[in-house]
C-alpha cells in the first residue's frame, strides 16, 4: 500500500476538477481526498502502487474538458489509512491558479433553457461548471463567489444544494443562478424608463428588432448593438449612427446550419464557431446562396468575407431563437472607442445609437470584446484576442521575472509575465480616445491585481510618442524599449514555441525604426541573443507623415516621385485637387514632413491607389484589404519583378522599382485589377523566398499585420515549403499589433540579456 500526493497547477478551478477526481477515485475504488488550494488542486489517494500509478495517469488524461494542466507533481508516501473519499475545504497559500476566460453555453445548459419543464426554462443567466462567465465577472482571485460580480445575489435553497453537491454539474459553479435568485433582464427606453422585465423584455426586444429597431444589448463582456441583418434601411441607419461607412459589421446567426447557407464553412471553421471560445469567424461568402435577400449588402460592402458568430450566452440563444434570422451584432460604442459595459454609461454614450436598451443587473467586471479568428493555411489564426481566450497565458520556454509590457498604439493589449506564463490582456483597442486610455489604465491595474504581481520592469515600444511608451516611462520602474518589428517576430516565436536561429519576416503598416526611418517591410536574422536586420523594402517618402497612413494616394505620390518627375501621371487623374497636388509635390521636393519608410503596408496602399481601389482609408488597412480582395479567386503563378539588391551589403534592399514599372505597363494595356493584384502578391511571396534562400535558416517566421492577408500568407507559406523551408504563421497571438505586448516580453527575456 502507498499514498500518492499530487499537486496540479493550471486552469483547474471552476472547471469541475474536484468532482471529476471524486468520481475517478470512486471508479478506482481508492480512498483519500481532494481540495482546492490557492496554487491549484491538491489530492491524496491510497491504494496499491500500480493502481495509484494508473489513477495518476487517468487524472491527466481524462481531465475535465475546460481544464488546462500546466504542471503536476507526484509524490509516493507512506499510507495514513484514509477511509472513504472526500472533497475537503479549500486551503490558502501562494496563488498560482489560472483565471479562466468566459465560456460559451454548454449543450446541457442549452437543453435546460429550452425545456418548458425545467426550472431554468428561458432563463438568460443559466450556467454550470462547464460553461458561463468567468473573466468578465471576476474581481479578484481565488475564484469564489464573493470575489465575483455575483456576490450581491444570494443563492436560493435549490441553487445552493446544486452548488454543494459533488455529483452535480453545478458543484461550485460560482455564477450559479436561477430565475428565483439570480440576475434578470429589463428593457429600457432611451430615458432609462423600464418598458418590460424578464421574459416579456426578451420577447419585446425580439419584436422590436424584427420591426427594424436598433437595440443596445448588455451581454457578457459589454454591450452589442443588435439590428436586423436583412434590412438595407436598418443597416444603413446603423452605419449612419455609428459613423462607420464601410467597415464590416459582425453577424450573429441563430444556428450553424443557417451560416452554411450564406457562407462556405469548412469542418475546422464549424468547430471554431461551436467552440467554447465561440469567436467571430471570418468566412467566405457563398456566391451561390439562394437566400440572397436575407442579408443586406451593406454589412460588408466590397468584401468577400463575413464575420459571423453563434450565440454564446443563454440570453443570445433565446434572443436569436425568438428572432429566427441573422442579426448584426456590433460592439456597443462610437466608432473606435472601447465597448461599453455599464447600463448608466450605455444610456449616456449610446443614446444616439440605440432605440432601446436590453440590460441586466449582473455587473460586468471588465470589458471583453468578441474575439476574431480565421483559418489561414489550414490552421486557426486569432486576429483579435479577447473573449474566450483572455486571460489565458501563453507558455514561454524560459522563466522570467514579473515583467509588464505596454504594447503598441493601435489594437493595443498588455502582457504580464510570471515565471513561464505570459498573460496577454484582452483587446483594448486604438489608444486614440480618452475612453481607450481609461480602459488601458483599468486593464493595467486589474491584471496586476488579478495575479497579485508587481512588475520589476516594464517593456515598451521604441516610439517616443506612443501613449503606451509614456506610461511605461512614467511608471517609475526600470523601462526598456523593444523595436516594434522585432516584437512582432518575437510574438510569433512565443506563439509557436520557437527558438533561434531563424529568419523573421515582419511586415506591417508602420513602426518606429532605429535608423530614423519608419519601418514596416523588415527581415531579421534572430540568433542566440542577437538580432540583425538583414533586409528591408526599399524606402520611399510619405508626404505628410501620419496623414499618409489615412491616405493611400499620398503614399502613391511619394513612391512614384522616387522614380518619376511626373509621379501623378500614374495615379487616377481625379484623385487630387490641383492645389493639393502642388502642396504635396512641394513637400516632397523640399523634404518637408515627408519621412522615409520601408513599410509594406504603405506599398500595398500605393498599388491600391494606382489601381483606383482606395484613396482614403476609413479604417486601418482598408486599402490593403481591398487589394487582397481583388485577387480573391484568381489562380496564377505570374508575378512581377521584385529585385533583391545586395550591392551595398546588409541590410539588403528589396527593390520595388521594376515591380512598379510592370504594374504601370499592365494598367496601360488594360489588365484587370484582379490579375495585377495576384501578380503583386506573388511577387512579394517570391521576394521572401529569395531572402530566405540566401539566409539559409530553415524556419521562416511570418509576422506583422500584412500576414492577416490570406492570399499573401498562404502563397508565401506554400512557396517556402516547396523550397524546403518551414514557414511559421501566427496562431493564438495576433499577427497584428495586438501581439506586440507578448512579443515585447519574449524579446526582453530571450534576446536582450543585459537589461
Ligand atoms: Zn453549462
Ligand atoms: Zn436559485
Ligand atoms: Fe505592427
């Protein structure tokens, strides 16, 4: 006889781990106990050593679906003579347990809310140990009811008995609730007057939406604006009110079958839609769908994709079932502000946007947006990491001190490292509004509070003017910069558990370079504790600097002026007014506010402008996206010449001059934009292969916002594979600036030894 003691670390609380161990011990017919400790789950069992060994293996293998085991310790000791098996009260100690993300409604709960005989029939806050809110309701850890926003609700007798019964699916389900004791919904008008409560509120909301009203709905991590997706009038009204001309809206569908009638859905995409994370999945629109009158063309104009999701809370399930049609479900905010979380704030901030407000009285502890993923090169790629993913950590190969990274400027996130874990915050957004800055500060203090961690140093972007840099420097802690594009490559290394040496390709819009130019088309050799910029795109000037980010036509003028005296000849004639052109040309000639840039994003802008696809960006990356979409469905291996100039030594220069000349020739002979776009993309992929071949590193990391472009990412990956390289794309950390913060930490820990 022996006694086995196991300590299990990771996401092991609030996922039904103890009842699972209880049942497992029962089936092995062994005695002992299990309990939650601050650091994880501890258990002891007694029996024959061989049985204990098999039991230990079974714990790890058959663990509850939502649990994540990061570490397990096992110790074989002398038996003490346990009789029976018990779940013991939680103990204290060092806090190591992971906070779980919010999890979409499980099938069992769904069945209950649809069952007229069940006491939770049509109850919008039904949840259990396998599903429901977590991160969005936690104020502090350990994760117990008093530490959540459910603390104000007292469980009724029935709920409490479920909560205390180890054999029940709701054993220690902290947000457990029912119609008798839990939160409820209310429908308000713009003045905050209550129009209806509970089920009547739900039914009236559904009929208002079917009537063409726009309703602000308080969900899990914030408000959505929900409106009928089939009506052009409604969608246009929503665009007008939100101040959003063409940026696509996300959709929520009542069922995945209905999604399949509008979009191409692969097996992997279907699994993502139905996953516990339940993100927005970008899917290709079906050209052949017979029910074209069911979706307004204003949802994602000029875009071959739709961003779709399934209901992920009981409230959304019930609402969508009642409506029976797809709805627009866009975040409840004005253009680029963070999502609104509180009903008082919503009535103030969204009163011009929504006709009605469907609210509830379960407070939201922090804003958590819908995540966005797409399948690229046969694998999931997270483009916006928030609900369902945050705040789970990414594991790092090396242990680190407590370090905080403050991220970039757009699509900002924060990251905090403790030991081997890099915790990535939920998406915060563009740091351009006071609301975003406020949200940023809140996430910063809450991430430290949640993990009881005080950073020893701070990592920030090199850009001196970023707000994220300012806060890092003002924190009073030792602060160190990491170059933006190095951080991109590092985020992909962290995401894929890679170690040097390798070649990193970092292509995006803009980032502060170390040589006085704006970078964005970079190649790095990453070695053990060194980084070398081995190649980059040829630079050109951006008249007006930041303004060129908004106006692709400026980039076009800047680039073309590098090779022509009459650059505007190659841009559609109606793009500039005469005076504008004179001013911009003078700026370029006198080198006034016209910084040089090697940005790949800006090169996309140039081509997009030359083809007349986009002259002014409404949102980041729009011109590049339109160029990508132009190539959708084109199959060709044709490309343009992108020459690698090695005459001056490293960094080598990828020179676009002949590529641009080829494009001008194609435009002149009337070649279709789709073909020109495909050839352009192909040339870029070949450019990467040519650098990779000369560098000789087997692994080629593809990072930066440009690799959200499916055509570019897949074309490059395929070409690299064909030549014997291993292309590595992003996975759970976004390739865009949402990945900068974790990348900064990886860089600080792995590449810069002496800081
Ligand atoms: Zn459930
Ligand atoms: Zn109850
Ligand atoms: Fe970037």
